[in-house]
C-alpha cells in the first residue's frame, strides 16, 4: 500500500501537472459518478491528507481518492501513450488538453463539497507531511490507548496519518521494540513520533525509500522485506508474521534487537 510519502509525492506531481488549468474532458468511471462532468472547471489544487488525495475544483467541489493497495495516478502529456494499465482499469480521467491525470484501479473515488471534506478525512490524526502536523497531539493520540500493540497504534490513521506497513516495521525496529509491545510501554515515545516525521520528510521526494544511511538498493531498509536474512545490527535472522490484526499485513522484526512480546514466526 502506498504510504504517506508516496501519496504526498503523487499529490505534488498532479498539482504541478494540472493545477490552475481548466479541464477539457473528465471521465469518472464508477457507477455513482458516471453522469458527472467536470469539464470546464478549473483545478484549484491537489493535496494529500495522510494517505488520501484531494483534488479541488472551482465551484467548491473536491474529488476524493484513496490508492489503498493497487491504485495509482499517472500524469501524461498530450499525445503520450498511457501506460498505467489496461483500459478497463481506468477509473478517472482529468484532461486539461496539455496534461491528463489518469487514475488506475482506484478503490475509493468520490465527489463531495470542498466544505465537507471532513466527512472523509476529518477522522485522521495529525498528518506527518501536512501543514497541520502537531507532534504533541500525535503523541497524545498514540498514548490514549496504552494497551494497544505498538504496530497497530502506528498503523491507526486516527493517531497520526501517513504510516503504512513499511514504516511500521522500520519504526518498531528503530525503537528497539517488537510491534506487539503495548504502546504505553515504549520508552521515549516522543522520540518515536519525531523519528516518524523525520523519515517521511526525508523520503517524500525520493523514489527509493530509505530508512538506513546506506543508499544501495539492497541496504536501504533495516528489516522490512528481509525475512530470513541477517539483521543489520546483530546478525540474527529477521522474522516475519502474516496478518496479526485486522488491516495489518506482513510484519518484520529482529528477535534479538527488539524487546517485547513476539508472535510465532512464519
């Protein structure tokens, strides 16, 4: 699933490509929006909110999308061949004549009043890459349920918005805590919140995400995707477990470097 840095980068690309331009064509290929035509409207801006994308138009309308696992937006110049996937996977086309923003496999696509955006993003915690970032509020939310496992608390977008499965595993490793340690037992949780902000900021303009100081392709991450390989710190084999809570995907951890409860590895 694209995480906050990827969604931020997508929003920036779309904003640079179509903002301040008027649409000459719009095509929203989901049943409830099949009759909607945004042609003639100027694109005001495209912004990210956590993992959500908000494309705002004049007249007070916002197109809300979420990429989830497989969704993607691609930007194409006039006359350029569209390469994001087969035609039947296209869910949205926003064409200014000079650039076309094409949304593929979008599982969430809706149109709402800009004044009502809180109905789709108002539940989110402080956005790690947003103008509303508030580390104190993020920390308060994170610790509001001290018995929740750390990994689950980090993935809960109501606490702080933008962390996905990669950052969850990497942050737990850097905090030297297993993802199942109750968040209330994490030492220096304020430093963990600050580290999350630092990592997403550092990666928001990179195509290749990195949490280590080594830019080489196979050295960029500490534990994520490295099941069975030696821990970069201690050499112990990195372990992995599948879907340990609702909405959670594969978890990676080092049983030697990270303290706290563990699950039976796969």
